[in-house]
C-alpha cells in the first residue's frame, strides 16, 4: 500500500527516505543491497547521505523498495505507509495467537495451584 501525501514525509533527506522505505519493507541494508545488485557499503553510504545513487540506480531502488522515484528524491509521491503492512498484520496475529496459548498455559497452572491449595485446606 502506498500513500500519496500532499506533505513530504518527515525524513527530510534522501538517505532518511531510503532507510525508512527499506525498514518499511522489512529488509536489512544487506538484503536491499543484494536485491539492487550493489555492495552493502554503497547502500549504507546512501542511507547515511555520504553519497547518492545514480539516476538509474535510484529508479531501480524505488522498484525494490516499492516507492516512486519522486518520493525518494523529494518526499512527495507514492511512499510507504507508516501503518502495518499485511506482513506486519500477520506478525501481530501470530503474537496474539501465541499470547492466547500463553494465557491458557497460565490458566492451567493457576488451576493446578488452586487445586493444591484446596487439597491442603481439606486436611
């Protein structure tokens, strides 16, 4: 999903937007660099605003990150949403499922402790 905001994103540098978009995709810098076919040190330099990618790399980078080249350059255009993606929602659903399992385990433990206490009271 993308946003087409009238206002630029608060990451006000090219490197900040590259970093934000990469993190929104759930990629490490190394994974993103590999997908783009560049060295991880090059990617890192772009994210830290020590260097800028060439125009052709910037266009390919936008494709890898799922944003528009204009958003990377200016902050205007199709950028990543700050809301959770479908993958983020799936992760939250898994956390909820695991929390439910944990609650059931604790409930069983509480019932066991309560039954031991009841048994002692009956003596």
